[in-house]
């Protein structure tokens, strides 16, 4: 087990956001956090990384979060926020190389191994021809691949993605699902926060449904993607469509 978190609580001032949340993640597994806006998905990801001071216990690869330095944590887990930041004058290659920061020596010099890892990730994500392009000149889909690449260059054991399909059209959403499944097959653990129930169902091995900062349901896609459960949480009538992977649609009267 790469991630184990128990009884997480967090509040922004007087507004409680997480209430006793438990979550786990294994190598080679994709888990999707789903739930309405404001249910605590993004806050939970930040709590798992120590970006907010939640109460409870979080361990990465058996090591308590509070005992891990920022560098040690970055070698275990990479995080892609909803709105990644970058310098406007950075090229694709510049952004990818930032992923090697946890491994650089005292003078920040890039080694041959660092360069080879950047090249390998660029090749895997079809970014070779874009390495010298400014990130500002890229399309939304290209830019998202660059930010995922920056995470992969860290060589993490786990990847946390917050709404990674934002601004992606259907073609690039399908490519994202394919990439995430491929990464999991290679042994990477992936935790995705998504408001898109159908994308979550397409990519995940397990779903964790958050509602008002609590786990309302957790289990396989078949178990959690239940119209009865989801209609209650989302406060709207929903129906399920079964196929290779089930999907959820609103019921229009």
C-alpha cells in the first residue's frame, strides 16, 4: 500500500470541510474521488500532501507524512493541481526539467540521468517535437500533457491529479484515460479528483464518493455508480447506462 490515511478532519475557520475521511491507494491502482462541488475533493488531495494542516494520520509508503521532508515526499508522490503554475517564458523542456528538482544536487546541476529521464518522458507523451516551444503557445491538451510529464519526470510512486480533464475536449479526455490506465499498468498508483462521473467510471478501479466532507460510498465502479446513491448525493434524478463501462446521465422530465 502506497497511501494510507485515517480519520482526516479539516476546517477553513469555522467551516468544516473534511469529517473523518479514510482513504487508501495501492500500487498499480486508479482511484477516483467523485462528489459535488464543495464536497472536499481538492481539500482531501491537499491534506494528503500536507498542504493543509488536517488532523488525522497520513502515511506514504509506510512513512508518516509528518516525518517526510518536502524532497522525500516529492520522490514518492507527484501532484497536478487544477490550475498548474509556470513561468510564461518557460519552454516545454524547461517545465519538464522542473520535475527533476527533488533529485538535483546542491548546485542544481542536471546529470546525464536527469536528461535521459526527461527525454524518456517526452518520448512517451509525444512531446519531443515541442521541447523548445514556449508553453504559452500550446493548446490545452498539449499543455496538460506537459504538466503530467513534469509529474512523471519526478519518478513518483503515486500521482495525484485534481480535475485533470479541465479544458480538455473529448479526444484529449480519451487520451488522458488511456495514459492513466497505461501508467497504472506500469505500477504507478493514481488518485484522481473529478466532478465528471463518466470519466471517473472509465478510468478508475475504485470510486470514493465524497459528500459534505464525508465518504458517502466507496467500492468498485459497479458498486458506487448507483443511481440511488448518486441521485441522493447530487440532488438530481440520474439514470445508469451499462456497457463496457457503466455511465450516468441525468433523467430529464
